[in-house]
C-alpha cells in the first residue's frame, strides 16, 4: 500500500543534476510544500503535498518546518577496527608525520595488531555502534572496508563481521576488501604478499559472497604503481569492481584507477592538473576525504578543480582510527565546501547520488520516482541552514527503505 509523507517546507530532490561536473544551486531542484508518495521501499511520486493528499488514503503527517534530503551515502570508510590511535594523533599534533609513524611500525600496523587480537563479537558490536551513530547523522548507506587484518584469516574475519552486522544495522553496509592496505610485517616482499592475496584470499571472497569490491593503497610506502596494477588486473579478471586509495601523498594511483575503469579514485590530495584532467575525462568518481585532511593537518583534495574540469566528485568520511577518527560526514563536507568553494548543490550531490555512483549503485541518492525511499529531514526552514550550521544540526527524522527509523 502507498503512503504519503509530508508536508515538507522544502524537498531537495536533486532530480535533474548530472553525474559529472560543476553544479549550480538551481540544480538542487527544490520543491516547496511538497510530499513524497512511497510504496514499499520506493518513491512512487514527488509533488505538491496538497495535490497528492487528495489522492492518498494513508498520510504520515509531518509537523513543524522540515527540509528533506536524500539519505546520505558514505562511500569510503574503514569502520571495523580494534584499539585506538590516540597516541598517534598526539604525536602528529606535535609534528610527527603519518608516514614516519607507519615506517616505524606504528600507525596502520598498530590497528592491525589490535584488530587481529579482537574477537569477532567485539568488532561486530563496535561496528554496530558506529553504524548507528552514522545513521543518526543521516547516513543510510555505508561502505565498509577491511584492511586491518592483512592475512587471509583476519581479512575474512573482518568481512564476516560486516556481513553478520547487517542483520543489526538499519543502513545498508557495502563491504570492500582492502587486504592490500600495507605489506604486513610477516612478508619481506610486497609482490609475494600480493600474490598470496591473489591466490589465497580473492577467490574465497567470491565463494563466500563477502564482497565484490577490491581496494588497494597505491603509494610508495604501501604498494607502488606497477605492483598495484598487476594485483588490480587480477582482481578485475576475477570480476571484482575496483576502487583505489590514490594520490594521497604521491601521484600515480588515479592514473591506474582510470586505466582500469575503477569505480572510484579516493583521496587525491596530491593530484596535480594532469591527474585532475585524467579523472575528469573518465567515468571514475573522484572521492574527496576531508576527514583525512583534517586528521592529518594536510591540504584538501582539489575538489573545485576536479568539478570545473568535469569530474564526478563524491565526498566521504574515510572514518578510520588513524587519519580520520571523526567520522562526521556533514561536518566534513561543509568544511570542504567553504575551503574549496563548492556550491550547496555540489556538496549535497557529493554525499548522495555521486557517492552512490562511486559504489556502482543507481537506485538511491535522489528524491525521484523509482529510487529507494532513503530520506532525511532536518528541522530547518531553508536548505541553506544545513551547511551554514556546518553539520551541527542533525536530521530529526530518517527513513530507510520507506520506513521511519526510531532512535537506535
Ligand atoms: O584512507 N591511507 C591509507 N589508509 C587510510 C588510513 C588508515 C589508517 O591510518 O589507519 C586512509 O586514510
Ligand atoms: Fe581510506
């Protein structure tokens, strides 16, 4: 049976906004005093509330001023980890570099040690807590990477945790295997480690139905370009979708991402005009991770340049224990916006349908007929209040698959 939800002071539909390039705020396609007619999990119709009301039997009446947005999508997180990296962060605040800490066996290696030592139950309950917090921030689709296991047993453990947590999490969890995060201490040779993953891990992911997405950290301190390319070719050959940690400190990853037709190239803080151009001419989504720039005290991804050159830009938290511990998508997206001079339309697109594109999903991210009824309502009377408040105003009402979420 269908149900009408409304009225909303404004509905930010993003209905006609294109997948790539710069956007003007007219492309928010705002509907005033609108309603959303939903059936089962999907949006059936979006239109004037009073008109739709005269045709509807069931109405979920909204009181007070509310502005409705598509449910937010976080297309890059590392939300399964054990331990804490407060010590690293303190070191970084006093000037130590992220790469140096890693070189000395800390950083990612510290999280690997703690994640390996954690039980599945501990990891699962922490993931559920983080996912629930994200949902309350309006994030209804969350990508979750492995990458703190670095061996077959522990990478499988993490991806099983993600699969098991789905039953207790309202948001959709989209798993990605980042076993090629860094080379573990047990291996002297990076190539050998990647061969081991190719032979002993990747086929199992498919058999066990754990993920169809493969990621790798392309960086001289992690995996250099040629090695990464071989690994990704192999993964692609097995049928995996690709996504890449690219150009974070040194360029290289984005070029591979485009050559191999990766769904996304993420980070890009070091990208130059050349990389910007390559990405803009491709179908690979450029993902900015302002939380990592804030957490590392480094420059932002050149979001303005990417959009002006014609790229598709998504914005994501990179939520992880090391470089990006905050995990607040709207706070980070609004900060990126003011530094990079982005329109509201570009920011909202980056955390909705363009983030969906980075995940290869075309069924969500806009408030239009046929899409999933994932929606978030903010207690404001003008959409501009949301970014103006820099993410501090949280959604008051959240719908996932057409069902109103009560507090978790
Ligand atoms: O995306 N850059 C590599 N990986 C993560 C950080 C992981 C960590 O520091 O634990 C990132 O920033
Ligand atoms: Fe990351």
